[in-house]
C-alpha cells in the first residue's frame, strides 16, 4: 500500500495534457484536511477559494471540476456549532463568576463569536466540499490518478 507521499501523475485528459506530478489524497481525512486548509482536496496544491467563500470552478493543477459542490448552508451550521461549543465554557464562567452586567457580557462575547465564525466558515466549507468529493456526492466523480 502506498504512503501519503506517493507521487502520481494526474490524468488531466480534459485538456489533453498532464498536470504534472502531484500527491493525491489517499484518505478521506487527508482530503478533508486539505479542504479545511483551503487547498484542492484532490491534489493539495491549488487554492480552493479565490475569494472568501467562492470555490474555484476547476483546479489548475489536477483538473478536478469543483462545480458540482453543494455545500449550501451546512458550513455555516458547522461553524455555529463549533463556535457555540467553544464559547459555552467562557460564557458560563463569565456569567457565574465575573458578576458583569449584560452590556459588558455582550461586549466581551459578541466580538469573540464574530471572529470565531469568520475564522471557521471557510475551513468548514472546504472540509464539506472535500467530503462531498471523497464520497462522490452530488455528481462528483473521484477519478483516480494513474501511478508512475
């Protein structure tokens, strides 16, 4: 069984040329990690998002078509869920032990929540797109690279 560093040549036959030698995702976890880091889940080289939440149509490196993705609102739900669970202990401690007014609590908690949401939404979307690709959902076809 090849390791994660195995180099493979892509079959970018859609343009009749090879895209070079890239490292293909050999596991769902690797694909999700690449997506969460904002990289192409298939090759890990190209950027997945040219703008904040708009994914590329096609990877310039491996030729993967990303237009079938249907992340929709799910990344926002994931970001809200994670933000809520990470902020809950802080909120509990501030309410229980700090004896702060409602206005001060809001002034402390709201900026944290906004920053966390903004920081988590793009990684969540990249991870969701990677999951859809890995499991061939919504019209994705996970075509293999040919090995050297």
